[in-house]
């Protein structure tokens, strides 16, 4: 331990941290016949859609099956549009096989399809395939971009602004790279909105000890589930331009918008609609993934990054950096291609695709509303509207005796709460301390992904546990 990289020791990733490790142990204990006050562990800690029972999109799996085993192209059970997509993808692969390496930036055909998808999404604003980098999920691309940005020592060390609460990928990546985390707080009392004055406060404080270089935004939000308004995005872009900050827009939940009056606006679209004063100046990297939205294909590790206004010489260095990892998983690239190039109205798979996509998103919206409604009925729990994404991040009131007992156990108070919840109910949540929160406040993150029937059970157990916990420690 004494001789290992000290930055690695500082890395923490709460989503798969101690509470999840204990959940796995409990599952083993249940399999061994050890009696518990429950019969299963329900992992509501991570946005793993298919593990929670969400069904894959038929067309996507058909194309992937055909690409993986081309002999199936002779099978009449597969629709012709799936076969044509598979043939098109295989023709772009080395040796006509998903098992071949691709270019490090990703298969050119698929990057072209991603660029066309972005153009459709953003109302015709040009997207160039050369600015698209396919990746191993969005996480890999985010890490790559941070590696590119971090430099300097002491006062010149790169600082990166991240929201609090935040997705622990960011704090973990900054710790690994030895960068300076600049925390700005979202406004919980206003549905986790982003306030420019808070960005300014965080930036001015950070300038005393580092060199702020980048600003990260997650929209829709993880873990907080908010959807940023267009006005907010414009304000953020103006702030980034004024302070010469590189913008990183994590937009992996862009299809997951549920609340009335909320709309997803991509940072790139807003940037270009603000005119050349901003569209020709602000450096932007935006990220998307096949793991979330209605797809939920986490295991295939497909994703992309689009860069805007990156210096050509820096872009050469970025391409060199991604080449070190050879290439993203080619099956993940194939999946990404059908996500950005789905069945069209004149194709045989269209009706089934639209129904599955619509049903999946409608079910998520229903579960988002149900979760916030039920949690807000529980004394001691306050839950903001789940406007988007796949999580709720409710605030929990901890009674007076709970906090000193947590400290005696060497645990953060909300870790103590979540661990006790796991041991007594089998429900695995992530404590808010793993995402960051204002001092004196406590939260947990919970996914809305379990089936409606199982989600009702989870919420009922949380309600019962909270009532008992309040009585026990008051």
C-alpha cells in the first residue's frame, strides 16, 4: 500500500461502494439458507435497467444477433430491415466481423450515422463525423476528456467544476487524475436548479488555489432528476464563455424527461442558436450512451462524444489518446448504430419499435410520479419532483439519537440509515453522502427502475422502516 499510486487511494465510487458489497454478501447468506427478515435483496442502487426487469428493444437485439451470428441472415424469422441494418454494419467491420478491431475513433459508418442523428435532434445544425468519438459507454469518453484537460501543479493545477450532488464518476476521475474538484451546489429548494451566482461563488473561491478549466453539467440530472431549462443552459454557456471554461455536457438521459413543462435541450443546439459570439468560441464536449433512456443496454458499453471548437492540434492529441485503448467494443458500436438509426415509418419493424419505446418511457414516467408521490407521504422524507433521468434523491430527516450512533460506528449518518435499511428490509440504496450534499442535510439515491409491483413493495418498506427508525432514535 505504501508504494501504490496515492491518487488511487483517494478514489471513491459510492454507487458500487461498501453498502453494495454488503448487499452481495447478504445475497450469498440467503442462498446458504441463513434466515433474514426478507427473502430477497432489491438493488435500487444503480441505473441497471435490464437487471431490474426492463425488456430489451426487439429490433436492437435482432440486429445484434444477426451481426454476431451472420448465418441467421438466412432465417426467415428475422425482418428484412433488421437484416439490411446488420449487413450494412458488417460491411463496415474488418473482415465482415464484429470480432475485428475498428479504428480507434470508431467505425466511420457509425460515426456518420451518429452525426446524422445529432443533426436531426438539433434541428439541422451541422455535425461532422470527424468530431464524433465512439466510446466504451459515456464514462470512458468523460474520463478521456478529463485526462486531456488536467495539467499543472500547485496554483496552476487544473480545477474542474462539478455539481453537488454529483455522479461519483466525476469525483472519482478527478481524484485519480489528481485534479482539483470545484464543487457548486444545486438548489434543492428550487427542484435542484442551477444558479449562476452559485457558479460564480465556487469559481472565485477556487481561483485562490487552482486554475479552473472546465465546467461539467449533467442534464437531465443524476442523482437529482432535474431537467435544466433553456434559459439556464443559455446562462451556463454565457458563464463558460466569460470565464473561458471548457464545457462538458453529460446528456445520457436525454430521452428520460417526464414532467409536464420540461423539455430536453442539448447544449450544442442552444450554443449554436445563440449565434457566432458563442458558437465559434465556447469549447464543448457532449456525451451520450446506449445504457440509459429507453434502451437500457448497460452491458454493451456503447456511447459517443462529440467535440465542438476543439483546437486542431489538441484534437490530434485526443485521437492519439483514444488510440492507446485500441477501440471501443465493436458490439457496443453496432448497438449504438441502431439506436441512432432506428426503424423508419416505411419499414416492417417500425410499429413494434415505436410501441416498445413509447411503453418503456411511459412506464418510467408513471414510476417517477408514483415514487415522488408515495415518498412525500412519509413523515421525515421530502422528495422533489422526478422531472427526468432514472432516480430520486429525497431528503431524509434523521432523529437526534441516530447521528451520534452513526458516528460511534464510524459511518456517515445517511450511510448508517441506508445500511440499517438494507439489513432490516433487503433494500439497497446509496447514501447521499456518496454524491455530496450540503452540510447538515441527508439523502439517499434510489432508482425508479424496479417493476411497478416491486417498486410499490420497495416504497412501502421504506415507509415502514422510516416510521420505525424515527420512533427508535427520537
